[in-house]
């Protein structure tokens, strides 16, 4: 059984995404995989649609309450893939275990007991792979995972700060190898969130391969939006988008990991990598059709006429008694003559009088004079009215001055003011020195855009294990 800790002290580099999708890819290839969520944010559990309530068996209860690993495991939607979930209670585990004896080996002892019980009951290991999703720090939770693991898989983002803390991470792994876990080795490095269109990403990947010669996986995980969308549905990328670039990249990462199975006695007899293996999509039931609408009841007006009666258009008002209908052939519809509408009946309460005179019309009230009306002396005759002169652009007037007529009124502004108004106005006028300083070319940026491999301290000779050469694609 291989135990791999996926770690990096920098956050947001793809540890949780790699743990979930690499485990799903190995399960699709026929391996029995168990994922261990060691992050208090519980992003791995949420990505697989597993919700662990407070007080339920989780990795926190395994560390603090002695819960059995077999009791805390839960199944996922992917066959042969199980998870040891986490919740927010795990954030207090480091404080609770600060004074515990042998606090670095609690998870290792729990896993060792689980394996021994399964071997005694079934004769083989309970799983083929155990993947640890470590938090973005080198605290007690990460040390527990590194002490329980046998291999380390480092995820790196192809950006400027990718090599910033790698030397420190290698030192920590070497220290744990000497003090706590002599079997711990660094299996390889997985470049994540790689965008080949960016020059910076290509330069960083080249520097990573220069610094870690032969240890970087040949196929980086490209930036793909499907990898970010899948956790919101509680699915892996193989369930959410099996034909995406993210699914292809993590299947290639699984091939690189499976290429090292010959060194494990329990995994030597397993079938080789199958490139055609894919997760069978779930059968989604067809949407239920809405029930058919009830039959429409025919209205009285739409009822067919009785036999022996000619059809006539329905009308809610009864025809008057003196309405005459012209005789027409049987094939043609009867034509009615226009009849004046009957007079409206008077209300019953009003008595009918024959010799009543019409009331005299009331005299209209005298109209009030308008307040805005001006006396006749203030009205200007039509021949004396003049249209207002259109406004002219002062700049255009200064360039092409129009000849002034003799009878035009003199301008109130002075010539100096007219010249000043013709010039374009500027609210913020800089002094000449500042204008010259701004027009000077800026100084070139430094050429060291990427942290170079020769600037990082050299790695110890036994930092990585000797990797076997994998066969290339045919």
C-alpha cells in the first residue's frame, strides 16, 4: 500500500484539486483509494460532496478521540474511492495535541492499526493508495501526515513565487526523514495551473525543470475552468467534465504515479495503465413531462346549432321587435338591416312629466384675466422683433474674424480678454520642468523577472529518490 502526502506550504497551488482528481483517476484505473482530509477548511470533503457534521467521526476524532479509521471512512460517488472527511473542528487539534505524548505519530499509529486489522481479516491491505491532503502550512497536522506517509508529492504553481520556498520545504522533508520517518522520499513535482500562452509560465516551468532535474512530471496540469467548477457540484472532474483538458491532464499524472508501482509488493500484480478507461457517466433520468391540460369545456355560444335551424351569430342583447330581416337564399347567411339602438329607459324613481320645461342654461362665469398678461404698451410690434444672434466659437472667431458692421453694438469686453478667451483653457497647467520630466522615457525594468535556478541553494544529493524511466507513448 502506497501512502502519498500531497504538500506545499504555499496555498492555492492545487493540492486539494490534485488529491481529489488524482485519487479519482487511480480509482478509475481499478485501484482502491482512500483520501485523508487533513485541512481544517475541509475543501477536499466539500469537493467530493461529503459533509461531516460536528461530532461525527472525522480526522479530528481520529487524532483527538481515538476513533477507528474504518469507522470514519465514507464512500463517494466514484467507485473504489473513499474519504476520511474533516470539518472545522480540526482547527483546534493542534492546540489540543500540544501537550500530548507522541503527538507526531497519532495518525501513523491509527493507520497502522487499521492495516493490521484488515490484513488479519482479509489477508491483504485495505487499500492500494492512501492520499493525504495537507494544509498550507508546516504545522502539526502536516507533520502527522508526513510521518504517516511514505512518499511526498509536491504541487507547484508556475508563477514567480514558485521556487521561493522550495528549498525550505526540501529541508523540512529531509529533517523529518532523519528524525521521524526514515522511509520518506520525494516522489516528484506536479506543475499546476499552467498556461502555455503566458511567457512567464513557460519561463518558470523551465526553471523548475532546471532546478529539479528529472523530478518534474512531464505533463503539467493546465489551467482549466472545469477543474474550478467541479467542486461546486460535489464531483470530480471525471464526473463533471470527462472530456475536458483537466480530466486528460490528471489521467496522465495518474499514469506517472502508476509507473512506480513495481517497487511495492502489494501492487505488482495489478493491471497496467489503460488509456481508454473512463468513468461511466451516470444515467440521468429524463425530465418528467407536464400533465396534459384538461379538456376545454365548450361554451354555450360555441355549441352546434340544432337540426333544422339556421346558424346565426350569437348576441347577448335581444333583437328589437320591429327588426326586419331580408329574405336571402338558404345558402347565404341572413342579412339584418341597421336599426337604431333603443332609447335608454328612465329610472323608475323619477316621475314622468309631459309638460316639463327644460331648465334654463346657467350663465358662464366671467373669465379671469391672466396674471402674465402684459399691458398693450409693453407689447413689441412684430416688425421690431429681432431673432437672437447665434453664439460663436471664440476660437473660430479668433482665427477667422468676421467683419463687423458699423451699426453693430460695441462689445463690452476688452481686446486682451477676447484673445485670452480664444486660447484653449487648461485647468491643470504643469511647470515646464515637470512637463519635460514626464516626457522623458522611463527607466527599463530589471531583467530578472523569474527566480533563477542558480540563485536557489543546491539540493542535498539524497533529496529525491532515483526514479525509473517510464516508457514513452507509442
